[in-house]
């Protein structure tokens, strides 16, 4: 009888532990993390943005390997943002799907940059990000973005 009781308790514990460990994951929280990053870029203020990235994150932009976020911030994005009068996104769309504690996001958008000289640059862009749920928050593991000049549409055409 004692052996049956121990077996029953052991089985109950094995069943109960996975039930507690498998809370539903909020994949839209990954979209919120990317929205924070987008907002920081529009404000041209990267204060605190590093917390959105895993320390070993890899960033790729328009065919280049940018390294981790600290390197990208210090050697590319940060200096670039200082040269802009404004940076604004338009037609922003995001799609997120999840696999366990990993979220995969695809973003499409257009953006306008006004340089210190007053020159305006218009681009259409796309980004793919891989985020992982770690320590109670979404962190970007991989970000790959690219952009191009908008396609010229014929007059009167769609």
C-alpha cells in the first residue's frame, strides 16, 4: 500500500510540474519590445534601448554585419541619429508568430529622414527579428533590416 501511495504522489508531481511551467507566452509582448525600439529611433534617443537586446544579439543591416547592439549603437546607429533632424516611420505593419519561448517578427514600413542639411531621404524597409523570452522579458537575439528607395509609380497608375 505504501508503495502505491508513493507512486501516486510521484506521478501527481510529474504531471503538476509541467502544468505550472507551461504558462501561455504573450507573443504580442515581442511586438511591444520592437515598438519600443522603433519609438526610440523616432525620438533619436537610444537611452535604455540596450536592455531590449540580448548581450550576444547580432544585427544585420542592408547587407552588412553590424555586430551586437552596443557596437551598432556606438559605431553606426548612434552617430547616424545625431546627424538627423528627424526620423519618422509610416505605414508600419508587424506580424509576430511564436515557437515556445522564441518569437519571430516581420516588420514592413516606410520612413523619412531629414538630415541636418535639410535634405529628406525616403525609404521603404523591411525587418525580420528573432526574440527570446528571457528573465521575464522579450529580448532581441537577431535583427536584420534592409531598405530601398520607394518604387516610382507611373503618373495616373497604381
